[in-house]
């Protein structure tokens, strides 16, 4: 799977990730052509690193193969005839919805224990394949310790997915799930 990076309004996500050279910082702040290129490269590099860390931590994410220029190459989820559908588009039975919810919570626990928040989690960046949930689309992932808004992003992720599952019959309290995730991350 190839991905091109283009993400706007990213300042809150980038907090805690600094450019070492003052020239680079100034170029990014001024949004020069060079600064935009630095940001684009940083997003690809960041997503590649996060995918690698999460994969190593046992999270169900596509394995990052490589990246160059404006493309991230990662593991394909699906088979020769069909790509894995987004969870939002998958037609799940009530039992599969319950299984998917438990899979999402377990995945969130692993992601959080690895020190990350997805930062934009919804049923549109979760895949459903062969009875399992895969987490995708992680360029905006935030380090929950280094980013001042890290826990807010995590809380929003939990609330977003809990709301989708609530519309599909799952009535778990997102605040309890959030507390459990904090315990996994800092306990």
C-alpha cells in the first residue's frame, strides 16, 4: 500500500517533535518551500517510525516496508481480490461488532502502552479483515508523554470509536475505557 502525506492544521500534533537546526525551525515557522518539504518528510518519517514501533509492540498495524520522497510503502491488508474494508463500511453481525469492540480496546491498550495516541481514530481508519481490526493512518500519532495534548488526543480517540460502537449496540463507558488505557500506559 502506498500513501502520500498531505496533512494540514498539524501544529497541535507536532508539539513535542522539534527541529534541531534553527534554520529548519525558521523555515517551518515561515512555511517556506523548504519548510513545507521538511514537514512532509517529517510526517513520512514519523509515520514509518510509529508503525515500526507499534508493529514491534504487537499492535495490529501494517508493517512499514520503506518510504522515499512522498510515498510510504507498507503491508497490504486484504487478499488478491479485495482490500480490507474500513470498519465503517464493513457489514458486521452483532457478534462481530462485539468482537471488533474488544479488538479495538485491546489494540488501544497496546498502542497506549507503547506510549502513543492515534490522534485521529475513528471507524474510518480501522480496517476489518478476517475477523480482526487493523489500525491504519498514523502520521498524526502523538507521543502521549511528549505532546502536551497527548492525553486529550487519546481521550478523543476513545470517545470517537466508542460513539461509533454505541450506534452499533455496544454500550461501554468511554471514560472507563480511557481510565483503563491510562492504567496500561502509566500503571
